[in-house]
C-alpha cells in the first residue's frame, strides 16, 4: 500500500506539486474534529493554492505537553501553575 501511495505522489508531482501539510498539536482532538480540520485545509489549498484536492495530504502529529517547550519551559509545566 505504501508503495502505491509513493508512486501516486510521484505521478502527481509531475503534474503539480503535492502539498503535504503537517499539523502538530497536543493530543485530545476527536476524529470528528480532525475530519473538519482536514476538510478546511483541503478546501483552502484548492481555493488559494490551486492544488488538486486528491493530491493534498494532511498529516497529524500529536506531541504531548511533556515533549513541547516554549521559551525554555515545558508546556506541561506552564499549565501546572
């Protein structure tokens, strides 16, 4: 299956760049929320970037607050205060 996706991406890349959008956030969103986000991102890429919907990939990466820091402080510690 992965090989088929790679071949599809190579084929699509010849026609137009394949947009791959990474959404990195904390865990806790529902499947329904992710579906809405995917639809909104895909719609925006089609309308604004003129990317084909079937070539637009959205990848979610969930990172725990213990593994994310800003300004020298872990997010997990920020919310303890």
